[in-house]
């Protein structure tokens, strides 16, 4: 995970996502996390960028969706 200079955008590598179903599952789960304003999934880069929210809650949501954030 990396954080931008404002401390509000978290970027996770999620190597085990590969399709639109993966994208929707992560967007839905992470989008429900308190404080999350925006979720962007880039399947080609295998990244999930999240604006807002607490990192531990975001990581838990990705895990609960069935994926492994790093």
C-alpha cells in the first residue's frame, strides 16, 4: 500500500484480480467502507486506489471480497 502526500488516497496492489467481476466485487465492498469517497480499480495494473477511509477497514473489505491486498 502507498499513500499520497495528503494522506487520503491509498493504493493497494491486488495481484489476484483478473476480470470485471473482480472489479465490481472490490468496488462494491470497498465502497461500503465508512469514509470512502472513491474507489478506482485498474485491472491491467492490478491496483485499487481508494480516496478516504481507514486503511485497515479498506484492507479488510478487499479481503472479505475474496482478494489479497498488498
